[in-house]
């Protein structure tokens, strides 16, 4: 069994390649690199059952571009 903490992402781009991501610790916001920017997800109080177990849910809130 893995000891790596993971979270499930809700919302954001429909073509985001993965919805289950590793996290270091539950924090207020995650930044996920995607295309030419970052997708931002906020921690919620919800959890969801997934194929990787019961995970905390982060909900999409914003997108920022990477500075050129």
C-alpha cells in the first residue's frame, strides 16, 4: 500500500490528463502545471471514494499563465 498522500481534482479543463495527483500535505491551494500555465484548485471539506481509496477533493478556482 502506498504512503504517498493524494488528492482528487474536480472542475477545470475537461482534458486535464490526470484527476488524481500526489500532494505533500493537505494545503489550501494546489497549482497544477497544464499547457502554458497553471490550473489552481482549492481544498474543500469533501472527500471522494476513488480507485486509489478515499481522497480529499480540491475544486478548480482559477488559471494563470506562465510568464514568458
